[in-house]
């Protein structure tokens, strides 16, 4: 715990709200403590929203600068962590709209590092190199398909399906109605279902559908029968 935070009487485990208020009151260490507490999930959301580590770092930085400067405007209508996510997601969406970049051009190197922090789309650990190659290809296709979604649909899917936040909380993050979040998720899932149809068995024309081979013509044996001769 930074000494400046402890000196302001916040105790050993101050709440998010206490840290934010301490920051507004001039505590130079409080905001850093608050960010460190939620850094992993904020980074995971920025990474999946932007699609690659470089843009995610820029989006996260924009969001944190905005949160740092606008902390005094926080009214307590939602949890501090909800407010932080809202600011970061909006910063990422603003950057995407301004730059109009094609997201997720390459697989983030550190995506799996954050896969177990609230995400519902974690990959199983396997030892077979062939299985790892297939898994990596599928993950790349998922990210590429996600990158093709409209920004608002992508943000909703990242928060609801990948990070596991309740629809009501995501609605507060994105400053829209719960029905809007559900609609964006539904449309986004429908688009993904079409884009990812190649992942289904038989969907990839370059790879045959596994299963039993089709019945072919019978093959007559060339060996003499060992059955007893007919009477």
C-alpha cells in the first residue's frame, strides 16, 4: 500500500470509491492504487476491443487519462469499476472510429495471459502440437471475425460474452438501454455464426469431414476359399 494512501486514513484495504475520492482530494498515489487493482481486466477489455496490443495500449492510456482528469465528475450512480470500464471502452471506440483501422490483423501475443481473468472463452491446455496448431488457427479466425463487427456490437460482445459482465452492468458501461446491449449482442453473434461457419465440421472445403468413409464397391477376394467343397 503506498504510504500516501495510508497517511490519508484510508486503512489497509480502502474501497474503490474511497480511493477515487482521495484522488480528487489531491492524493497523488490513490489513482495509481485504484488502477493497479483493476489493471488486468481493463487491459483485457482494451485488448479484445482494439484487437492488438499496440492499439490496446493506446486505447487504455487514453481511457486512464480521461478517468484521471474526470474523476471529479463521478457521481456514484454506478460502481467505480463500472465507470472505469465505461471510460476505457469509450476511449477505445473513439480511437477505432477516428483511425478506421482494421482490427485484429495479428494474434495478440499476450491474449492467453489474460484468458482466465473473467473471460468465458478460454482455451483448453493441450500438449499435442497438432492440437495446438488447430487451436491457434481457430483463435485467429475468431479474432479476425470479431474484428469485422461494427464497433458497438464488438464492444457489447467483448464485455458480455468474453468478459462475463451482466447485461445490466454493460448497459451502464456503454450508456445505453439493456435492450440495446441485448440487440447488439444478438446481431453480433449472428454475424459471427456466419463468419465462423468454417470452424464447423465439414465447413472447410480444404479439410474433409472426419468420420467413417462412405460405402464403396465390394472387393472380391483373390484367395481361394478355405470353406469345404460343396457336396
